[in-house]
């Protein structure tokens, strides 16, 4: 394998959102030589950079912490782990305070006390990029990774990709890699998620890593029709109406979204944020100013005028499924490979219910910190010789077809076929075996075609790999959804509407050509409780 640009590093971080930024920062602070490679521009790409978000920031008060942890247990189907919850609350508290001091983030002050329960995404990520660069991290913007590299023993040894602005291939040899590539929203048009196509999940699975919680992947966000504005929290102040002006009974933001989905299959649904009083309206405009940009441009007052809404799939960006973690430093089962943010499962703190903004934001800070520190320790243990290892590209689907290579542009057909099976509400949201089974069979057919002929080089390889990752992601989702015959968390089966006590365990899924599942009990992660993975 040859590349136009060859680099070496102790730690390579793949991604550019908050989890990637925290991982790179903490790895550098631990003494590692760090390279960060982002598909977009680190600091502006991704879901977090596009809008404001809450943070699961709770002061170290026992009563407040207990309330914070208890609030999600039932919603998540009792699949979360309180030990992980406590760790995340501790680490998030420290991380946010570091953002305020070292990062000089301008948190608002109310009654003389700083309010640190949320951030404005653009400013947050601008500050994180500054902190990362000051720590000495080398940033490769607009440089999507297309495959991981492995050594002769199967350990991760770096990654290869393509620099879009210079149209050149590149390769980074590294002792350890952190995948912080985000979840998968299937190019559904949801805000800030055009870079979230599940790339890291495919790369990890190609090396044998498993995924967990992939059935908890059917997160749909409310948005004004024909827009990408998916800030669902404000719809808790909404009333919903049918086309004829009658109230859509049972519809709601937190509970009742399925009512909206069913109605949308037959007619338009309208909304007005008429349950917000004057003070709340003012706070909403201050807290999420970009939420109102679309309405202002359309000349709509969302507090008094009805507007049509739709639901956009956010998949594992807002869902909780992701790559399985095997120890307290967010290592995967693959030596040298760590995972952070939405690329990782968030069942440990959310169970089967969405991490929304606040929990996912806290998880990005915490898992990014632990993964960066763990990767730095791994790199230090291997030493400089790690950069001299003989490496092999591990990428398959979309890069190295098993049959005759197809022509350019075929990735578009693959994406359309996958979207046809995962975007419709009646298949993915209103789940039933009668609809899931044929959808999964169709996805298996798409995967076989992808493996056999989808092929790209250069910038085209970025697109073929995205299409392959989306296909794999959809198959894992539906395999897990069919394997869990109950309703739990956000996974709702119309043919199994009740929660089954016998299914109070996590569900692991793995494999590419042949997909397998197995149960994973709700228990401490790894052979020792939060034990740290030693370098292999």
C-alpha cells in the first residue's frame, strides 16, 4: 500500500465532534503524539456543532445525583449500569469545569453563579478546537478515513483515508486508534448529521468487534416539514393537529411520537408551540436561537401559527446502540482500538432509551476522556517500535469487491435502497416482524451486491464506504430488532407490545456476511470492574 501522505503518531483519533476532541486533548495531555482525522472540519461538522445542547451536568450532591440516575432507569428498560452513570457524572462535572477554566467557555451567570448545564454547539466546538491545537494535536480536516490498518497479529496499527481538498490519499501509522466517528443517521437530512453514516462501526466490525444495543436505533426527531431542524425538546410545549384542524389526541414529543408517525402515514400533521408562556418563549429564543431561524425566514410565529411537521430518522446518533466497550477505558475487544461518543454504545448510562442531547453530551466528554487516556497508555506501552510495524488495510466492502468491480456512482443506488428500508415509519418505528423480516431480507440482498461489486478509489472510495457502512448498520439494527421479541426502551414491537422480564439483558450483534447475536447480562464491563486494558 502506498499513500501520497505518510504520517506516524502514538494515537490516531478518527472523528471531529466533541468525543473526538476530548479524546485527542486527553491523549495529548497524557504525553502521546496525536493526530486527529476528521471527515469534515473539526469544530464545525457533526451534530453537536450545529446547535445548542444540554449537558448531564450534576453537582456532586448525593441527592441530586441519585435523582439524576433514577430518572432514566425505567425509561431505558433497566439496562443501564449505575456504576457507569456515577463515573460519567463525575467525569462530566470535571470536564465541563475544565471547559470553563482552561477553555474559557462563556457559561452564563445567574444570580452570581455559573450555569453549566448546556452549551451552544458552535462556540463549544470552536473552543474545543483551540484547546486541541494548543495541546499539540495535528489536525487533518476534510480527511475521511476509509479503512483501519492492522499488524501481523491483528492489532490496530493506524488508518488510511483520502484528503478531499488536496485529492490525495494518506496513511497514519499509530500505536492506538480512537474511533469517535459518531452514529448513523442514514443521510436522512437531520441537522448536522450528513457526516454520520456509521463508518466507524463498519471499520470496527471488520476487525471482529461486536456492537451492543443496535435494536435501540429507531430514534426519530420532530422537524418542520422540508427542513433539517431537529431540536425536539421544544416540542414539549407543542399541541398537534390533524389537517382538518382537530386535535391529534395522544401526540407528543416525549411520549406520543408514534401517534404522530401513524398520522403522517395518512395525512399532514400540524403543530404550534402554544403551551409556552411569555417567559418561556423568551428563554427558548435565548437558549436555542438557531431553532427560530427557519421560522423567521418563513415568516411564521411558531408560538401562534400552525406549521406542518415531519419526523426525521436520527438512528444511532440519538439512539443508544453502538460499538461494544469491554473495559473502563473504552477499549474494544480489538487490541489497540478504543471507542468514544455516539460510535460507542450508550446503554451503560441510558439503557434502551435515547441519550438525547444531555446524556450523549456527557458521554462524549467522559468516554472521549477515558478513550484518549487509554489509547495514550497503550501507545506508551508499545513504544516507538509500534510505528515501524508492517501494516495491512482491513477494509472490505466498498474497497475490495469479491467479484467484478461495478462502475462509478453505484453507491447512490445502494444508499437509496437502504433508505427505502430504514426511513419509513411503518418499518423502523412502528416495528412488526411482518415488516421487519422482508426489510431485513432486502438489506441482506443489498449487502451481497455491495460485497460483490461496489468499488471506489480516491474520493469515490469515501462514498462507497459510506454506502457499505449504512448497509451494514441497517442489517445489525433489524437483526437485533427481530431478536428482541418485546417492547423495551425506544424499541417498540407492535407484535410484542409488553416488556418481558426474561429479556432484561443487553443484546450483542456482530459479523458482516453472516450476522450473529448473543445475550450480554447487565453486569460490570470486562473481567474486572472498570479494569483498564493493558497494552498487548
